[in-house]
C-alpha cells in the first residue's frame, strides 16, 4: 500500500461497530448535538467545576423562527402553530430592536488619543490645527458605521429570503446564546471573534443577535467592501471600514493619524457598551482551515483595557460549519492567480451565481464560545508564557528547530517577563484555537477526508459506510461533534449518501453505483481537500505522530523520544499551516499522553506495542529514567496510522516541492516577486515543467496550491533559507543546509512497511 492509500478494504475492521439497526435510510437529525455539555474548551486557563458546567440542548433552525413566531421553538402542538401566511413580514415587524446605538463622533474626535496625536503632528510638521481637525473628520467618516434600526428591519426580512435560498438550515444553540445574554446584561462590552470562511460571515452574527434580542455588533470590514452604492447599506447594518494597508513608516504622519482615529473609534464604541466584531484571521481562509491570527485590532482592545479606557470586555470566539461556502473553492487564487478586487458588478454577479443553485450552502451551524473576560485572558497568558526553562531544546530530525512551545509565533523571547506583543499574539492564538476546536464537522468533510486519506483509488460503498461510522465515533470520542450524526442511531449509509450528493462533481461511480472513487484531477482533489481540511484540527498532533511512525520500519522498536522529537519538528515546520496547540499547552506532554498505555499503546485497543507494557505505563518508566520503545503492532494498525498521517502529508509535500525548487539551480539568488514565484511553481508542478523536481514518492495533486506554498515560503524565510530583507520577494540565502532539509523531508515522507 502507498501513501495515497490504494487498498479497497476497510482499514478499521477492528473498530467497526456492527450495528443492529435497520439498513433503510433514516432522516438525519441535524439539530441534535453529541456534545451534551457547554465545556470551556480550556480547563488550564478557565477551569470550572464539572458539576457547574451547563448542559447543552439541541440546536434550533433560525430559518423556521418566523413560522413558529420565534422563541420558544419548536412548538410541537400543531394547533398552536401560527399561520405561515406573511409569517416573515409579521415576525420581522413584531421582533424588536430594543437597544440604542449612540453616536461616538464627538467622543472620538475629542478623545485624549486623538488630541495627543494632533499635538505631536503640530510639532513635527507645518500643518495647522484646523487642517488636522479636518483630516480627523475625514478619517472618521471614512471609518464610521451608521447603524440604522429602520434599515436593519428591512434587511432582516430580506435576509430571510437570501438565507432560505442559500441554506437548508441555519442552526444555533440557544444555550450558547443564553451565555451571551448573561454576559451582555453585566454591562461589560462584548468582542465577537469569528473565524472567516465566507462573506456570509459578516451577516450571520448580526442576524442571529436580532433573533435573540441581543445588541447588534459594529463589524470591522475591509475598505475593499466599501463599494459605491453599497457601502452605505453595510454601514447602516453595523459595518465600519478599515484600510487594508496602512504604512507604519509614513513620514508625513498621515497613517499615524489614521491609526489614532481608528484606535479611538474602537475604544469609544466599547466604552458605550456596544459590541464589536472582527476577524482575527484578517481575511477569508482559502483552503478550509484556520489562518494564524493577526495582531492589529485585538491589540487595540488589549491596550484599551490595559490603559483603563474600558474596565474590561468579554471575548467570544465564534465559528461556522458549512456543507459548502457560497463562493465555492477559490481555485484561481489557490493557483496563484491574483484575487479580483471587489466591485459592484462583481457583487451582483456573485449574487446571481449564488442564487442559481438552490440550497448551495446546505446545513450551516453557528458556534458561540464561552464569554471570557479579557483580564482573565491576560492573567492566564502571563502564567502560560512565563518560561522557567528559558533554554530551547535543539532537535536533530529537521535542522534549526526548537521545542514547539518556545518557538511558535506567540513567544519569540525566552525570559521570565512577557512583553505585550507576545501577550497579544498568545491571546489571538488561544481564541482561534478554541474557535476551531468547538466547530462541528460536516458529513461532507467526513466523506471527503476518507476519500482522500484512505480511498484515493476508490472503495466499495459499504466499506466507505463502515469507515464513516468509525471516523464519526472517533471525532465524538475526542470531544467533537458531527452535524447530522447521532451515535448508535444514524447509519453510515445515510451519512455517505448525503455527503456524496454534495460532492458529486468530484467523484465517479463504478460497478452499478456500488463503487466510488475521487476524480484524480487537480480541481476535484482541491475541492475535496478544502472539505477534508476542516477535520485536521481534531487530529493534527496524532497525524504528525503517525507520520513520524510510518516512515520507520514497522516491526522495529523505536525510542518514543525520537518519535516525539520528529513530531515536534514537524509541528514547527507546519506552524503557519496549523495551530497544533494553545499557548498554555505542553506539546511534548500531549505527545506522551497519546503514545501512552492509556491510548495508542493500550494493550488491547492500541495501535502500538511497548516494551514496558507490564510496568504500568510510560509514567513509571520515565521516573526510573529508562528509555521506552514502541513498535506498530500489525498491518491493520499500520494502515490506521497511514490514514492519520495522510491528513497532513500533502502539506509536507508542499514544503518539499518549495524546498527542492529553492535548492535547485533554477532558483537563483536574484529576487523573484513572491506572487510570481508561487504562480510559476504551481504551473510548473502541475505540468512537471523545467524547475520542478519530481519527488521520489507518489505526489498528491492537492499539495500543489498557493496557500501551502506561501506558508512554506514563510517557514523557509523564518529558518533563514530565504532572505528576510524583502518579504515580498523570494531570494535564496547563503544558508548551505537546505539540502539537509530536503533529505530529511524525503525521510519523513517515505512509507516503510
């Protein structure tokens, strides 16, 4: 069997649960949640007594609220159900917008921050006071939102029509919203921090808050959306616009002044006890997985609390699960083709394309995390980042790596004190990690994952159904949830049929529809990879561990410290692709836990066999300073580990493609614009043209994409293999160890059986 997986049988025959339920298709219960508690997702930073953790009820469909006259919902007694005639209009008219949204114009323009900036600019330039105040008004009008209850009422009705056309259901959990309501009633402002996958994300929190009588947020939007004729509408629904590029080195001071107005605007909105919403990732993710958070806006909020402008605020992570995003997969951008700037015509074309196919998004779920005070975050991150062991541990598997917790982007220094920049990055990483982990997994992602990581050359439908149940149960056992899947009730047949309808353009059937396989073309594989990538966050560390294991001889005993060193090195080199752990986590400890007799080395259910199984686990052995060795039990367990390893294998292949190209004579030491470098490499890799070095293993076509290539470039630049002088260009440095990196990547990517 190769890395792509061409065995048609079930990998997981030891784990398949033989069901006693009937085979005919059942309706999927999309409202049901397998997670029955509103857990905190981080017991280290925000512990709660287990008895005090609230229980979670099922989800409800916002698209049905008007038919049932809102809350409580649903009404089971048909005699009490109101008429559906004009239900949307009646509901929108009767559902209030009970909160006020006062203007902050005067507060911003006369704030101490703006006044201080004006005085500084008067000393450093020949500009007059009146001119600077005129600029302040101009910048403020460029930024401000003009939230209108009247416009919001109209839009609430229109969005019913839009969402019903695009979605089958729009699900939210009332228990999660009740936590938000309690936080809002405290009088402390709320900052919503959603992940960003679609332009619909801008609308969902506002529309959901309206249903539950919560305050509508001011939404930070890029100025690329401030389109002629449409910008006013977005402002009226709460959007405020931010320049996508602000030059901090502008000698004229214009950008300094703009930043002061923006910073003050955010402060004053929060000071009025109004919620704010912005995307920590900064832009939509293009490949179905989260992006590393940006520092900008969250730093403004942190500084406002640290400087006492506001006493505190609640941070609320938000995430979304889509069967498919309305924009589709950004294939052109993933091939390095520059993004087309938004325009009015483009908006109307997008609306037309989106409405051309009914229920394009399928089932959509919204997830609201637990509101946590920013001051609590600051205390927790200070404790997590205060390194007592400042000296990094050098690894040898891939050169120039250090222990994960000490090298990841939130903490570059090794000292007892934590600087503000590290603190802000740590908060951002913690929130984004929590948001991705609370996100439900769609059935489409489950089946896409199996088709790519196991059944690249196809599988019998019944085998795919069994493995689908296995993967759903693994996700639930790990604390996750699968949309539409109820443990011990939903059949694999139901899940597979539902998912295959959503990805019908990416698969083909053989043998009277009883055998299915992915279409092995770049476009189809990238579409499946986009869906698959939503699952990786639940298995990312296991995937890295599995990759470290399957590249070694199966029957040979290996020291677990070597495996963990390899794993931590892989996490290091993929730090721009995935958030493997939170800032408060100890990655080495997590790896030990996975490899322990409680999990992978379990005598009965584990995939590894330890030479110290009779000594009560790794903890007792380590206390005696004796090395622990493990090996893969048998062929079936090897195939399970190959499945896990295939989740991140394409990203290591992307790194290999970029690294071999940089190491080749084709990549000269003359600077090449990064966008051109990525675009040319994508085209060369697909066509196997000159400059592309064909790997000594089976290439995975989905590894050829601009998202992974750009992350690989960032990693090589961070490690010193590319020049750091100009971040917009790719230029090979004088570092002579790059061939060592290539050989180590080959070692990790090979499959030894």
